[in-house]
DNA sequence: AATGAATGAGGCTTCATTCAT
DNA sequence: TATGAATGAAGCCTCATTCAT
């Protein structure tokens, strides 16, 4: 294996152990030494690859978000309408529940620059939704509303549920518990 | 009596300097020594009055929330309809913007027990909204919806705006910037 | 009730709550605020009466030791021989087990001056033993030994059992568990 | 290899400065910052190597006890009888007088789990004594006694002397002052 | 490129004692 | 005489980051 490959492998190990610990304990509460430990590398190596803990978080998030984003966009092509799109979206959130929960909880405490980067990555998903919304509006299947506001209500409420999951669902899976309600209420609020 | 007053005064100084620093820096990032310093007391005095940093936060929150809650409930009596109630609510949030922002941001990271206490205090406000919603539904001025879900969308979205204020409004006042939009979208979504 | 009586009453309340807490938690681990709290007096009052925590300990010990010492000396008059005397002694220790345990554990960490005071009070008990030992030696019921050394073995071993009670008896009562063994071994070692 | 050596060196510096301070001031009264200072390392380094103050104490004790234990066991092989064994033992105690004094004084105040560990390490020494005692009993050179009790009297009394050394010997060396007396009394008490 | 020992500032909390009332 | 609020030094421990190897 070449030097470059070796390096990449180390990088990936750190990234994935960071991902695990961020999910398990949250970004603020987990520490870099444990991340390196679980990655099987030296503590210092982590900083060699990522410079700071924050940068590690960003790259961790970036990768995952882009991945989720892509898978979601891909799945969204099959969505015939808003409802199936919402369903697909919640399904993906449910699959990455711990990760999405962490982001919902900790993003507001991160530096704004980082928040912006996260939002930028997510804008693709928003665009997909946007399109479906407009399409349904044109078809007359939903009311004419400001699509941006509609999405803020959707993402906002979902975020709220994720961030405060402990209150809404205890240890349960908030998507399983409340996903259908969220979808049906949201759809209903857009009906004519 | 003077002794008691003196103590109460100290308590209030700590409470209000904590309140300021929590708002300025957030609960997690500010430290107890600075709070005591700004309050003009010894560091130890803070723990004499509040025991732990967390308890200080709770009492800080409790007082404010109860106050806001009361003022809001009082104002809500004059509300003839949902819209004026939402307006009153946002007005109060706007008055305590930094504080509400801090809560929106940091609550998900606090111990669940503390989260519950906060929710318990806020339940009074929710009840007021609940009543107005049901009243309007009976009157036929809004559609028949699950009022609990409606409120979750309202509070959820608002929370989302507050927590991620930096993205939505930069340094501006998110209530001034987006308050009307939020209200009108929410009302609209409830229209028949 | 006169001023003086009132003062004495306060003093006694502090003394007895200190006694309780010293037994329950040990001198080093318990704190003066709790003592005052349990005594139902102000924290400052404690220092008015005793000056320092250490002085409080001393007066607390002094009173009890003198009391125990007296009762013991009194009981010792009825002792016909060494064995009954040892038995009486262990009985008294057993009655004040927590207190004696605390002294055994914490005395070596106290200022030497305080240690000396404690020893001085206890010297009366030692003298009683001394007498019985010599008497039995004269009678020929036990061997001729250095009575001072014999007593050191007795008190030393007993102290060792008390101080390390957790290891020897867990939560049980070390006197009940091992008292008879101690006596019989000690007696046996003095037989001709 | 140099890295490992360097680390070991630091570890040893901390260990030995801790050892010194524990002896000089006692475990409870000395503080970790001073230990690090004397070791010439940063305060945090201490916790890197030992985790907690208590663990530092344990490792400090463990090392010494095992060392003393080994040297003692080794020397015990040459002991032809109980007396020479006691002499060897006291000699070793005398060499580590401050350390043994600290243990005698502070062990009863340590967490029971730690006490047990200490006892476990010491059990080897006790076993050596046990053997000699039984051997002498078989040979008829000493009386038939419960060897466990005999050892408790020996170790108990010795502990008592060590813990309360200040009273028995002032600043002098208690082993030099009283060692012979202890041995001869103990031996005598086992004679037929 | 990787290591991992070392750093040291920073954080929360405790508590015997004082002193103004 | 009694109060009890206030003090502030002291204590243990954490952790992102650096740098010599």
C-alpha cells in the first residue's frame, strides 16, 4: 500500500471513530483523545489530519451530509409527490437518527461559519423539496404558499423534534413515534 | 430585616449577572468565576446561594420564564383571536430575545431533568394557546386540526428560528425580520 | 432561663451534634456548617463557643472520654480479676463503638498536642488496668511481665481492630465478632 | 526506546516526589500541585500518568510494599526462628519508617477498596510469619496458639506504635527506641 | 507521516473562619 | 450572645493542542 493510501486509511479511521463518538456523546462532550483511541491512532495524528477538533467535526459532517444529501436526492427522483418525498426524507433521517440529532442539538452552538457550511450542503435537499412543492402548487394539489416558509416550518419543526427528542420520545425513536403525524399534519396544512 | 434584604440583594446581583453572561456567552461557555466577578461578590458566594452552576441556570431561567409566562398570560386575556395572541407572544419573545435564544440553543444539551422543568414552566403558555386554538376552531374561523400538533409546529419553527438566528437574521432581530411572516404563514395554514 | 443557662444549652447542643457527626462521618470529612445545622444554631455560633473545629473536637472528645473513663473506673471496682476487667472494658467500647472507632482512626492525624490531651484523659483507664495486672502478678495468677508492655499490646491490638474494622468485620460489630477471641488470647498469653 | 524511557523517567519523578510528600505531610494533607511541582512536571502530567490522586497513592504504596515484601521474604529465608524473623521485619520497617508510619496513620481513612489492596499485597509477609510460627509450634519452641491471633497482636501493636509514634517516641525512631522491647515481649508471650 | 508525552490554563466546588448586624 | 452572609484560598481534575522524536 502506498504512502498516500496509508494516509487516507488513517484519515478514514479517525473520521469514522469521530463520527461514532459525536453521535454517542455529542460534539461538545466527547474528547479528541477518545476519538484517536477508538481510531487506533496516536492522539497527535488526529491534529495532523484535521488541525482542530472543530475542523474534524466539519469534515465529518460534510462527508456524511453530502452522502445523505446525495442518497436523498437520488431517492427523491422517484418521489411522485410531496408526501412520498417527505416519507423518503424521514426514512433517511431515521436511518441516521443519532447523527441528525447531534446536528440539531449542537449546530446552534458552533461558529457561524461552520453553521453556514452545513446549511450550504443541505441546500441541495431543500432545493429538491422546493421543486416538489412548486410542482404540486402548479398542479393545484396544494395551496399556493410561500414555499420557503413552508419548508422552514417543515425543517424547523422536525429539528425541534430531533433536538428535544428526549422530551418527546424518551429513549424511543422519534421518527417512528411521530413521523406519520408530522407528515400528515404538514400535508394537511397545505391542502386547499 | 436588613440582613435578609442584603442577602436578597446579593442573590439578585448574582442572578442578574448570570443572566447577562448566559445571554452574552451562553451557559456552557461562560464560567462561574466571571459571573461572581461581575456580580461583585466572591466566587464562593455564588455557590452559597445556588449550589451549582446548573442550579443557578435553573433559577435564572425559572424566574424569567415565570415572569414572561405571567406577563404573557395576562396579555393573552386581551387577545381576541389567535393572531393577536401570536403577536403578543412574539412581542414578548422579542423583548427577551437573547434569553430566549440562549434557551433555544442550549436546552437540548442540558440534563433532561432540567429540560423537563423548563417545559413544565412553559406549559402554562402552551395552555393559553391551546384554548385560543380550540375557541377559534369552535367558532369556525380556523380549520379543525390537532391543536397539539399545530402548537408543535408553531413552537418548533419559532425555536428553530431562534436557535439558528445567526443564519436567518445575522445580527438583526429575528422577530422583527421574520415575525410577521411566521405569523401570517401559520395563520394561513390554519385557514379553511 | 438565665443567660448563662441559655448559653450552656446552646453549647451542649453543638457538642452533641458534633459528636454525632464525628461518629457518622469522621472528623476530617464532616464540616462545621452541618454540625451547626444539626444543632439548630447559626454556623457562627459554633465558633463563638469553640473557636476552631479542632477545639470543638477536643472538647467533644474530652467530655466523652472523661465520662467513659469514669464509668469504666467505677465499673472496674467490681472487677475481681483481669478477665472481668477486660470484659467490662470491651463492653464499654462496644457501647461507644462509633466514637471509639473514630478516635482510633483519626487520632494519629491530629496535632500532637491534641493527641497528648487524649492520652492524658485515658491514662486513668490505663492505671486501673495496671493495678489489676500487678495484683494478678502478685497473686501468681499470671506471669511476671512488664505491665506497660502488656497494656500496649492490649490497647494496640484493640486499636488496630477498631481502626481497621472495615477489613475485619465489614459492617458488623467488631467487639461482638472478635471481642472474646481478643480477651482469651490476651489472657492466655499471660498465663504461666 | 528513548520515548518510553523518558516517560518512565517522568513517571518515576512523580512517583518519588509523591512518595516524599506523602511521607512528609501525609496523603490527605499534601496536594497534587505540589507533587507535580517537586517532580518538575506540569500539574496535568501527574493525572496523565496516574489518573487520580488516590491512584497515585496506590501505585506509590504498591511499588514500595511489593519491594519491601520481596526483600523481606528474601531475608526471611535466612531466618532460623521467629525472633530473627521479627528482627528482620523491624529492620525493614525501620528503613522505611516514614512510609510505614504514613500507611499506619492514613490507611483507615482510605476507601475500603484501597485498604483491601494494601492488605492483599501485605498478605505475603503475613504468610511468611505464619509459617515460622507453625514451624516453631511444631518444634515445641513456642506454645500452641492461634497463629492468626498471634499475628494480629504483633501487627496490631506495631501498627499502634507506628501510628502514634509521636506519642511514643517524639521525633525519635520508634523502632530503635522500642523495637527490642516489642520483640522480646512478643516472644516471651509465646514461650511455654 | 506518525507518535504520544507533556503542557498549563481553565473549570467547578468546598469549607473553616470572620464580622457586621 | 447569637446570627448567617460573605469570604477566598485551596483542591482535584480535564483537555485541545504542541513538539521533540
